[in-house]
């Protein structure tokens, strides 16, 4: 009887695990388009064709020939490989399986029953969905979860040295994406948490000193691993260069602070309050690492929405350490309450045969699997992708330019279309694209000034020898250009091409 119950429980756990991963897949697979995806693909293609990472700018004229810290070169190669071999289906699959791997590891390393873990992993997945796009940042989330798993293994079981694992992880991470800084933050929070514990909680000083020493060594090992990179020491400054660009919040929504009036931001608040509740009523001692990590990743998430994902992963793992025992007490009290008031469950429950339950489980998984595959094929179908592309990118304008010819002079392009033009019009250098760490405030402020026709915008146009614009029709500079005699060569509901008077392209 005990073996049968254990077998039933194991099957139920496996069913919930499979359902969770399938639901994550369904959430993660989507139309594989992103404004930065295009230049990542082009850089990955260049790296494969030339046999070495692209480390100089060949896409723009504003930074042409200058050194480019291409921290995501390996991630770009991976994305391009999927695209080259399976098109948009491959890109969509790459994003989805990376998301599933991340959430699957989180599910396995967190505490709690299967239903508890399934619920919170789905909540974490909803919050993490902001970064699920065909860009190298998806690999950072996977690396972050793996790092948390390694740390948890040591803190839970002890004796885990981990040095070679940390070194290997950070070598891989720093070549896949510049988000390795999140891992460094995590290790610093671990060290700071241990120091906090030493100040507040009495313990064996010898063991505590040993842990502090080990954590410090891990940080040094991680930084050493980061340097195994074609960018060398420059890799270490990537996080600071990116965050240091002041115009980021004006140009990129994911770098802006969250607006909690939006419904999409609410899951973050739900998880935030659940962590606070768990800390307040936990029967366990809340560790310094949990406190410092929670405060640190909450701060990062409140500064920029792109940091929602590491917060969600860390917070979910923290909730798993404390909330299950609180739930046990709540459940016991509820049962006692209902029993005292005579609301007992019927003892005559129908128990289906084991094989029948197994068939039901497989049917549920099969149906969800069909939904997952169906959505994957639909959202990555070329017709659907092309329709989506036409709504958000200058697809028709590019087709017109390819047919009629490129106007004279340099291009001034919409920021969000820089990558798209790099992929679709590689012979035409762009003014800017999504590589904010390359362009910096100097170029981006010129771009914003021209866009909004600020003081000296015409001088900036002349300084950069701009001959034509490819931009959204509603932007302020369009009306000013037309009033000053620039000609409209093409216009539709998405984009407009405006060139200097006298252009001979048509």
C-alpha cells in the first residue's frame, strides 16, 4: 500500500513537472522578432564567415572602424546557427528551449511540493517573459539559474568545492552575453550576506571564516573566467559602459523603471509581497544571503525592467525556502476549523485504477504538447512573421529602396530600426542601432536632438553629412524637413523616406 501511494505521488509529481515545462514553452514561444535581433544575427553571420569574433564596428558610419566590445559574440553565433539551419522556426525554438531549461532547473532546485513549485515557477516565468526574445540575453538567465543551483548545492550539502565549475560557467557566460555581471552581483551578495550573518548570528568562527574565504575565492575565480574572452580586460567594463549611457531610459523601454499602473507589471508586485510575507512568518532563520540578495535584486528590478528576471529567479528560490512550512501550518488550521464545524469530506471517494490514471496523465501531457507544437509552428510561420514584421518595421520602405535605389548621402534612421536595416540593407551603414555601449551619449544625444529638432539640429545634420531619413512619419523632424524643402520619396503607415532636394535616386 505504501509503495502504491509513493508510486502515485511520484507520477503526480512528474505530471506537474511536465505540465509546468509545457506551459513555460507555450508562454515562451512567440513571434521571433526583436529590434536588436537583426544586428545580432548579422554579427553572428560575420563571425562564422570570417572564423573570428567581430570586434570592430562595420555596421555604422558614426563609429565605423572603432573597437567594439562584442560581449555576446558566442550567443550571436548560437542564434545565427539556429536561424541559418531552421529559419524563424529555429529562432523560436531556441528561445523556448532556453526558457524551459531555465525554469526546469529552477523547479528542480527549489524546495516545496510539486504543486507549490509548479505554481511559483509559472509565476516566475510570467515575470521572466520580458527577456524571452531572440537575443543573447536569454542565455544570461540560464547561466544565472545554474549559478544559483551551484551555490545552493554548497550551502545545502557542504563539501562542494565548485571552483572549476564557477570558472567554466563564467568563461561560457562572458562569451555568450555581457549579463555575466548579474552573476558577479550574486556572488557579492553571497559574500555580503555571510558578513551580515557573522555580525548578527553567533556561529563557529572557524567555519564562518572558511565560508568567507571560499566565497571570496569564488569571486576571484569568476572574474578570472570572465577574462577568457576575445575582448580581454575590456569585457570587465561592459556592464559599466552600458549602465553609464544616460539616454538609455529615453530610448529603450526595458531600461526604464517599471510602471506599476500597467497590468503586466503586477506579477512582480505579487512575488515581492509574497517574499516579504515569507520573511515575516518564516519558521526558519532568514539568512543574510537571502536578505541581501532580495534587497539587491529588488533594487535592480526597480531601476530597470530588464532586471525583473534575476529578481524573479532569486525571489522564487527564496520563497521555496520559507513558505511551504507556513502553508503547512495554515492548512492544519483550516482543516481543524472545518472539522470543528462539521464540514467533513466524504470518505466514500472514487479511486480510479492506476493504469487509468496513467492514461489520463499521458492524455493531458499529449494535449498540452500538441498545443505547444501548434503554437510554435504558427507564430514562427514565415507568413505570420512577415505580417508582424510589416507592422513594426519598414518592410515596404526597404523593398522600395531596393527596387528604386538608395538615395545620395548618409542615412539617418530610427533607433529601433537600426538592426533591421543592418540585416536587410547591409550595404548601407546606419546612424545608430541597439549597441548603446558602442555609441554612448555623444552619438545618442545627437540622434535625439535631430529627432526632436532641438537647438542646433540642422548643424548636426550637416556635421554627419546626412542625405536621407528613414523614420516613422509622425516624428517631429519629418514636418521640419518637408518645410525646408526635403522630398518625400516614399511613405506608408509605418515609415517615410525623406531625402534632400536634388537627390537623383529615382
